[in-house]
C-alpha cells in the first residue's frame, strides 16, 4: 500500500462538506478504516456516528451480563504489534465496559476522534453519477459529499422488537438489550419478564435473576450453551499472549472462524464412543466457543453433530433439577452450532433458583401485553414490572437498509435487495459504484471473530482505493455476472454445512417477519475467503468494472 496520496482539504463552497471518503459508524470497523484511509493513504475522511461516542455495538449493548464470547486476546485489533502488546486485558472474556475503555484508548492513541462527527445520524446516501460523488444527508440537516462511501455499521445494530399487541398499554418499563439505558436498570424487588434465549438472553438471565424479585423467561426456541469458564487472566497468560503475538495472529488468520484455536483434524468417527465422551467432557471443562472445534465434522455431518448435541442435552438434564424445566430447556430442535452457539456463566444453573421460572412460548405463546404483564394463550396472565426484549436484531441487511441508500439511476438499495442481499464478496453491490460495505452480507462477518473479519475488509478496501487513485480510475463496481456467481457460491457454501438446518435463525433472516429467507453470511471460512479476496485484487480486481 503506498504511504500517502495527496490529501484534499474539505471544501464548503456549496454548503456541502467535501471529503475523499465518508465512513458511517465508529465501532471497530469505522475506527480502523479511518486510520487506514487518513493516516496511510492521506485522504480526507469524515466518520459519521449516531452515538455520542465510539464503540459501535458495545456502545449500545449495555445489558446485564454483556460480555464478548471471543477471548479477549483475540477480540482486539491485531494489525499493530505495538497496540496489541500495550493493552492489558483483565479477564478471559472482555466485559462491555472494558471493551469500551479499549476502543476509546485506541481512538485516542491514533487521534481518531477529531475526524468523527458524533450524534450524527445518516438519513440518506445518494450516488450522483455526473459528479461521481456520494451525497450524504444527516438528521441534523448536514450535507456531505465524497468519492467513496464506506458503511461500517455492523451486522447487529438494528434492534428487533417483536410487535406484540398491547405493548403500548404496559404500565411497567420495557427495554431491548441492544438499546440499553446508560444509567442501567435496577431490578431489585421487581418482577421481570425476559423474552428471548439467544446469546444475549443466555448472558442476561443469571445476572437479572441475582437481582430481581422474580424472573420469568419466555423461551420460544430452546438453545444449547457451553460454560464460558470466565475468570481473571493470570500474569503468565498475559505475558504468553504478548510473546506469542505472531503465532496467535497466524492461527486466527488460518482458521475458518478467526478464533485463536485450531479446529481438530479428527473426525468424530475416528474415536470410540467412550473416547468421544472424554473429549467432549474435556471441551466442556475448558469451556467457550472452542467446544465446536472438538471434531472437524461437527458442522458438516448431522450424525456427528448429534453426538455433540446429545452430550449437551444430557448436561442440561444433569444441571437443571426440576425435570419439567429441564425437559423444556433440552427440547432443542436444531443441530448444535447451526445457530450461533451461546456460551454462559451459570445459565442453566439459574433455573434452580426459586425466583426463576420458564414459560415455553412455542406451545403457549404470549397473545398480548396487558397493562399488568403478559397474557398467554392459555389465559394465564404473568404479572410483570419490567419486560426485557432479548429478541435480537434485523441482522446484516437491517443496518444498511435504514441508511436510505440510492445508487445509480436512483436505484434504492431496498429495491436491489428486494429478494435478499446480493453482493460481490460482501464488499460491494452492483449499481452502487465506490460504495464498500464492511462485513456486508455475503462475507464471513458474523461467522468469524469480528475483529479479524473487520481488519481484512478495511485493509482490502484501503488497498483497493489506493489502487484506484494510483491508476486514475474513477469508479469501481461489481459486474452483475460476478454478483450472480458470488451469490450462488455463498449459497453453496452454506448448504455444504448444517447451518441452514436451523430454519428459524437470524443467519437466514427468519427472525424478522416478512424478511426474505436467504443465508446471509459466507460459510466457506475466513481463511479461504481472505485468499479469494486477495486473488481478486491480484488479478486486477477481477469481477469488478473499473471505469473513468
Ligand atoms: O439474538 P438472537 P441475540 N417471541 O436472534 C427470541 C451476537 N451476540 O441478541 O430462536 C418470542 O440470537 C428468539 O427465539 P427464536 C451473536 O452473534 C454476541 O441473543 O427466534 N421469542 C431467540 O431466542 C448473536 O447470535 C455476543 O425462536 C422471540 C431470541 O429472541 C447475536 O448477537 C453476545 C421473539 C433472539 O436471539 C444475536 O443474539 C450476545 C418473539 N416474538 C449476542 N422474537 C457476544 O459475543 C425473537 N425471539 C458478546
């Protein structure tokens, strides 16, 4: 990558602030993209962020128990050895406030905040073909323009609050975990209802249960979970991560999911049933997302997966004392890890408390919210003071569609994606020249440890922009045939795994009524994807149309 290209000063003549690049979002992606474009390429860049601080997903997700499921020594930037070695994590998994401290530290260290417009919500992005510029409008009435538009809005930033009749009549308070009040919520002495048992809900249950008078969990789909085994990091481990920076990074770059552990090359069928059980026990004791790395075929062979699933169901029955509650929790209808596998701290144990109860809302749905609580189909009214919606997100496409993007010839992104997202490499959309989507649909993104996926995209985009500028190329967008081929490949990659077998997963958009059912992330593996993107660039951006 060249070190600098002339930096253009912002121009204000038309009331429009002019930049080389506009980046939307100041989480991991936006921060790194700003650093690369401004400090390595010398471009004028403006980052627009709707929150009043950096942090992206970690700014909003302040719910009880919010903690990253990736291990802290892998959930950080690794592009700079100095940055990596200077920061000290305290626990095996970083808690939300610690990640916020980390991202603020990075932003200050790289002097990024001066180029970020906070409290600035983007309402429209329109491509002007004559000027070959992106015109961006904000809620506050600002207009800005740039040659390159880069979305760094994350995959899980549009809260999904189910439309349950009567919610407006509820006399208590309700909150979505992804829009949690900064001042926190005091549950002491209160009756709390939590809807949702995904990764978020499973983190929140034990923490809310420890404080509330009573917690009722409304479960629609039972879920697997493996103990996180969180705890403080020893000085030895901290020193080891620093000494082994390069090796850790190499592992993260060479595995399908960007985590710092290697997936076993052993098949589940290479070992006896007894040995298999011993290996699962060891993985359960070790804890964390690594459980799924016990055998190489857990995500491609349903019968192999069944062995892990049965082990995990048996654990639920062993931990949860009330057999009826245990049966509801263990009645899981999808293969293990076909939905994002949660990890927990005393989740199943929480159901042994006297102040926690479980309602199966698949057999007995919430018909309406009343002023006093939730009314179930069988007529029961569960009285509540607080409702917590741990109901997830309009994932991957939601954050992009709400930006009001229109491409060439006034084509709205919502129309281009009416039947589901269509991208080339998850990086660009045909008809939207010079627009790049960090961790967009069609890229590994949510199937990968996010900082690894983000760094690869931000670097590829910076290299691409450097190439365009060095060669005097005005526009880059994917050829429609390249998009067709990529969409087909994303589909094939998903169907080579068990992932599409969880028919109600947000990977498929199935959690949002009316959303097209398309498997959105690229399941072919991060290492393979990195190579594909590198090859495309090496072949002169094969599959893209480059024009003056
Ligand atoms: O959301 P989810 P999440 N009535 O969509 C239920 C990342 N993450 O926020 O399965 C009743 O997974 C829904 O039920 P069902 C991670 O990638 C990361 O938990 O659709 N229930 C499900 O139980 C994760 O995958 C971390 O039947 C309703 C739950 O709500 C992603 O975020 C931590 C309902 C939603 O689960 C999203 O996780 C947490 C309704 N109308 C999350 N609508 C870290 O690494 C939905 N549900 C820190």
